[in-house]
C-alpha cells in the first residue's frame, strides 16, 4: 500500500531531522501550523495528500520530546521497539476491551502484567489494569479503595453512591501531586476535606506528623515527587499505621521505576505492603503516549468496584482487560508495554533508569560547580536549580528555551523559583548532557551579564 511507504518515509525523515532541529518549534513553524485552520472542507482529499499536508504543516510544530535533549516536565521518550509495536497495533486496530475482541492484545497484557509484578516485587495475584496514565491509575485505585472501605462499613458504594455514606478520612502529604487531588475529587472524596500532612524540605511526608485516625481511611503516599524526585518513607509508614480500616495508595507515576535498579531499590522499599499503586508507562518506561498502569493487591475488590454487567458481555472465566479499568473499548496498551519490556529486559531497563540518574547528577554537579544552587538532593533523575533570584532564574529558563539546544521548564519549589531538569528519556547520551549543560551555563552567563550582576565563579 502506498500510504504505508509514504508514512515510512515521513517518519524516517522526522526522526532523523529531530536530532538537529531545535527542541521547541520555531516561531515560523508555529505560524505555519495555523495554515491548517480552514472551514470544514466540502470535498475529499486522498490519504496521501492528508498525510503529506499534516507533515508539511505539523511535523515542525512538535516538541522534540523523543530526542535526547528534552528535560521538561517528566515526559520520557519513546523506545524504538515500543514506538514501532504501537504503530503495528494501530494497523491491527484491535479493541482491547475483551479477549474475544483481540486475543493477542489480551495475551500481551497478561504477559506484561506478570513481568511487571516480577519487576516491582509485587504479589503474583495483584490485579494490573492498563489505563491512559497515572491520573487514571490513581483514580481507578481510589475507586477500589472506596469500594473496599465502604463495604467493610456496611455500605454499598456502587449501588448507593456517597450520599449518606459513612465518612472516609483521606490523608495525603503536603506535596501531593495535583492530579491525585483531582482523582480524589472525581471519586467523590472532595479535595477540600483532605487532611494534608506536612512534608520535609525534600517533599517527603513526615511520618511522625501523620495524625492518629479511626474509621475508614485512605492514606496516599508518593514514590517520586514530581519536582525533587523524593520518596515518602513508604515501608516505615505501611508498618506503623493502623491498617485495620486503612487503604494505603501509592502514587508512583515515575518514581516507581527506580525499583528496577538494584542500586535504587531501597527507595521504594515497602511498596508491596500497599493496597494499590498507580504509575505511568509513558514517563520512565519510555512507551509512547498514552499509557499508565494500576496495581491493586486485592483483585476481587477492583473487579467489584469497576463491575459493569450487560447481557452481551461473556461470562468471566479468565482475565478480561475491561474488568480492570474504567474503559470498555480502548486501544491495545499492552502491546507497546510488552515491546518495551521485551526489548530492554531486566538489564536494559535497569541501565536506562541508572543512566538517566547518572546524567541528572552530572547536570547537578556541573551547575553547582559554576556557582548555582541545587535545591534538592538528587536521589533519582530530577534536578532543581536556582540561578539566583526569581527574575534571574526565569530569565535563564527563557533564554535556554529560546536558544533551542535543550528544553527545561520552570517550577516553584517550596516558595523558590527553580528550573527543573528531568532526565527521563532512553535517548539521552553523554553528548546530549554536555551540549545541554553548556547551553544552560551559556544562557545563565548571558542573563547575568545582561542584568549587570557579577558573573559567578566559572
Ligand atoms: C505525572 C504525574 C502524575 C500524573 O500522571 P499523568 O500520566 O499525567 O496522568 C501523577 N503523579 C505524579 C507524581 C506525576 O509525576
């Protein structure tokens, strides 16, 4: 088919050009993208024409997060095996909701589930659901928590909803990710009534400040703060709080993956004691968007919390993908996850995580040596740097973004303006780090010179 050849050519040149083009689209490319704006066309256009138009106007208006020099937010790249498997799955166009609709999609979810439980050292009968991302993973886990706690209190949450239901106490750290607050709100826990526990200067929940609680309680912990990368003391808390009526959930969107490295495994110690965990595959596993995973220790709880029944759904005798997630029809997310895991193996996965962490330390060391302040302990792949006062830091970030060698964003860390560097792509090499560090230092020098301040000891 011609369209496949056209596509292969376009994809090939996009990938090779991405290496040289600026990480963020130029003003000109952004302008060109708007040439796509038109009234709904009266007449058809052939597939080749559509694809070539999309490439001409769209490909340059992308952010090159698949390259090695994108350090914005916490994104991750796209492993070649995962990317190509996802494309093949698109050609297959499987509805992954039921095994009868796609035997291969269901099998690859099963294989991947088993591998993932092994990788993270979770009990073999833990339920694994394939969702769009950590927000939905957290949401799904919290729906299971709601079911479990209210059932114990004699209330049928699925049947009766939350009106007049027994109260559930919800506890999080001060440094909880905003998306978890959204998930709590969506399951009806309300973000205003959450008990927020103080965090320390790295963003870790302070275990000794967790209040004594009675009655049904959801306690949310974090493996990997989105700014500092810090981990809550998971094992200590899981062993010490009253577990009778408590559901412990861990948001491990990217940090969970530190558990694949022997050197870093201590950071996630105790995750197997939690009731549920949410994570992303599109961040640190480097699977293309969108992809997340939810783990729920008590499979039956998850199945009941999400159960839907309809006459045309087959009787359940095996793992059915749609039973473990909110969606029914959906893409085959297990395919790129399987391909990523298969292509890396335990060794490759651990090497990728450790290499990202090594590069993060290299950034931190280089910036510190030039006289700038690193605001966090660099425990994994996240670096927070201040270039001086808030205006200077913002000025440096703007210059880095405009110069185009690499891309980093700003953040606010415990009241301080910072630049965040997240090294989370398989594609980042030593050379990428050297080039990017030089670009950062160059931008900082220009910004400081521009402000008439002395240049720091370089
Ligand atoms: C990114 C992130 C999320 C949200 O994940 P999405 O994939 O964007 O839904 C939640 N928690 C933490 C700690 C994160 O880093």
